[in-house]
């Protein structure tokens, strides 16, 4: 049960920080922010582990709370915002 709560907290923190740092308006509510942060943690953790071999990145991919995991989760969430912007722009 504590693992799920850690994922939700990491997702909320990472999603909110990514939306705050990324320029422009992304919209969405609390659930999309949490989802964005959780997916960002998975992507950021995976890419960080593959590219850098970082332990903090691995922690992000499993939902641990630390400064390093939050940084990788935010970077992953910002990457998702960027990709979503490209997809949404082409759809219009």
C-alpha cells in the first residue's frame, strides 16, 4: 500500500513541477498531472538508467522518493509534454 502512495506522491510532485517549468499552457487537472508525473517517472527513470546508469534514475522508475528520482521524473514528464505538444499540433 505504501508503494502506491509513493507513486502517487512522486507523480503529483513530478507532474506539477514539469507543468510549472515547461513553457506554455498544458491544461489538465489533478489526475492528468499525477498520470503525467507517474509516466514521466517511468520514462525518465528508464532513460536515465540506460544512458547514465544512475541509481537515482532507477529509483524514479520504481517510485522511490528522493531528490534524484524527482529530477528524473520531472525530466521524463517534460519529455512527455513535449511529445504530446507535437502530436496535438499535427492532429489540428
